[in-house]
C-alpha cells in the first residue's frame, strides 16, 4: 500500500505526518506532491501559528521509496522531473512557508528525511534517532539544490561525510553540528515538541511570519563560498548536466542491487 502525507490542525497548531510505515516512511513521488499541497495550504491558512512535522510509527523518514525508482530514474528527463518538480516542489513549499515549522525526529532520518528536516526552523530529536544520506551505496549523487540545502543546514563537514563516506550520525552528533536544537529521551520527545509548538503558538503570529521572511532574505543574501564568475559558471553548467548519469551502469547497478538485496559491484 502506498504512503501518504496526513495533515490535521487544532488550536492554531498543524500536524503533518509522513505515513508509509511499511517502508519506514520512505517518500514516494505521490507523497512529494502531497507534501507540496499541504504546505501550500499551510502558507495560505491565516489561523495557523505553528506546524509540527513527524513520521508515523517510530521513524521520521528513511529516504526515497526505492521500489519505484526503476520506473523513472534511468532516463535523464524523467529523473530531472522527479528531482526538480516532485522533490524540490515539496521542499520549496516548506522553505516558502511563513508559518514556523518544527521537526519531531525519531528513528531513521535518512536522505529525503534529512532534506525535509533541513526545511524546518527548529528540530528536536530522540537520542536514538539516526541521520545520513547513504545514497553513494545506491550509485547516485544528491541533486544539486538538495545538496546545497543539506550542506547549509547540517554544515559542509557533515554533508561531505554523509555523501562521500555514507556516514551515519547520531542525534548527539547532529546537535554538535548545529542541526538539532534539542536531543531528548524517546519518552520526552513528543511532550517537549508539543510544548515548544504551544510556546510559539502563544506568540504574535504576524511577527513570526515576518521574522521568517527576514531570515529567508538573510540566507538569500549570503554570498556563496566562492563568488567568482568562474565558480558561478561552473555551478550553472553542473546543474544543467546534473542528471546525465541517469542511464549509467553504476546508477543501474546500485539501485538493482538494493532491490535484489545483494551487495553492488561498482
């Protein structure tokens, strides 16, 4: 059965739940589209003061739903459409949202989960949560805009280890990296997240929205690490060719090996 993005609201606080428990809440294409619709709706809801996003059944999000990858990942145009429209559409809707967003993270927070969490304003996690983006084991890189997002929020050192080493980090590691605001015992996570949401919801909602707009402007005005024209040209060229690997043997081997439950031969 496919997953879904569930949304409900009560007393000015919205609850977004990533639901795909049979796959540890992996994101399908349909779920990315639902995520975009939900946060577009949140943005236009004048009565919402805070939103909490969490996963169903003890995990935040384990990444993408690899079971559907063979349907589109091996063709450059459909791969580009997936990342630039489905995935980035959902992430951009979160980034554009003026309502404060809290992430309640437990269990697996991998790949797409790290990207979704990176769009949140405040991130709280269970001390048993695990973080990473081990897609190198699947034979493909992180899409450019997604990688920039994760590097900005988790830091370049952490992003490099996630992507190049397929390193997995503890919640304590991610708090030390500045990604998490709090690390809590599993039994305290939901209570403290709700308390934080209630504190935010009790404050001036217009001020919160204006603060988010200001913070986005500050981030947008920050110069890149290398602002030379050469670096800009290389970045544009890289993005233009970012999905040319779609039909590569390495890409096919990584995904097929995972689906066949064997070690890839790169």
